[in-house]
C-alpha cells in the first residue's frame, strides 16, 4: 500500500471507532480501498480510450470536450493522414492489459467480499444474546458497507466490460485504417511504377530510334568509305601509267630514228616494265601504310574498350580489300 492509502485507511478506522470491535471491519475497508483504486484507474483509462477514439475519428461530435467538436472535417482528415499508429497500438495494448487486470481484481474482490459475509454470519451465530444486542448497530453498518462495496464492484465490472468492448472496437478500427493506408500507399506506388514504366518505354523507343539512325549512318559511312577506296584503287592503277606516258612523251627521250615507218617503237616493253613496276611499288607502299594505320587504330580502340563487332567487320573488310589488291597486282 502507498502512504496516502495507509493514511486514508487510518482515517476510515478513526471515523468508525465505534465499530472496531467487529473483526471484519478492517478486511472490508481494505477491499473497498482496493476496488476504489481500480475504479478510479478505469476512469483514467476511459479518458485515454476517448482520446484514441478522437484521434481515429470515431468520436467526433460526441466528445465531452467542446473544443473537439468544433474541428472541421478537413482538419480532421488532415490529422488522420498524419496519424502515427505505433503509439496508438502501444496504448491499446496497454489498455487491454490494464482492463484484464482490473476485471481479475474485481472478480477476486467480489469473492473476498462473499467470504467476509460468510465469516460474519458464522461469527454472528456464535455470539450470545447480550453480545448480539450490542453488535446490532455494527452489523447493520457493516451490511450497508458490504452492499455498497458489492454494488461498487458490480458497477466497476460493467464499466470495465464497456471499456473492453470500446478497446476491441478501436483495435479493429486501427487495423482497418492501417490496411487502408497500406492499400493507398500500394496504389500510389503502382501509379508511380506505371509512370516510370511509361518513361522507360519512351526512353527505350528513343534509344531504338537512335540505334537505327546510328546503324543507317554507319551503313552510309561504310558505303562512302568503300566508294573512296574504289576511287583510290582506280587512281593508283592508272596514275603510274599516266606518269610514264607523260614522261616518255616529253622531249627528253627519242626512241625512233628520224626516218622510220614503225607505228610502235621497239622500246614499248620498257614502258610496260616501268609502269608495272611503279604500279606494284605504289600498291605495296599504300598497303603497308594502311596496315600500319589499322594496327595503330586497333591498339587505340582496345586500350579504351573491347572492339565492337562493327569495327571488327570493318577492319576485316579493309584487310580483304588489301589482300585482293595485292593479288591483283
């Protein structure tokens, strides 16, 4: 017992000093103090349940606090969105445990009260007539006190049952609100995922278009490169012969006598020999130079990343052209 409870018990005994001769007076006071303490505890828990009902929106318009009834629906909806369910579930769990303990206390107190009544009846049956006349007033006072405590216990049990029902209703309400909040978050998440998917789809379409454009550019570039190489090959094939023809047609050489009817000079073999040799030298020099450039380019590409299939195909294509030109020469 607490100090204030002991002080209250002593005060009750002092006020009932004329009935101290009855041995059941002290147990009756102890039960009354115990029941009164838990009845007050129920009142406090009722206020806590009312606060939870207000937070969950299940008691608006019916609160005993006038300021709560003036809250608009918009503000109430805002408060509900910002509601933190963790402390609410903790409070509901605590209230459930307290109500169960109070119910057990009231039941045990009621059994103790019945035991006190039975003992009083046994004691009354064993006293003599003179003692019975003296204790008649005490017995009536104890009967009234016992009836009061019994009704207090019954009322507290009924109050506890109501609070238990309200607590269970709030537990169901909170779980329902948590489920609704989760469903709303899932819907918002699904909507956000859909938007992300749409953006990704547009991005993939753009990347596909870019890849198609890059492929077309690569094809056109390769075609231009092929055309330029063909032009270069044709130029290299005719350039040495043109050079030799220009050289032999100059005034520096005279391979025919002054009086000769020959259409073709006997030195024609020299032209073809020099032209063929010069053409071969030009093609070999061009091949070696291109091969050196390709090796340098391939080394630089491998230094940054692996060679792409398109680059490998282009390099192999260049090698095939060089091999074909060498075989032709």
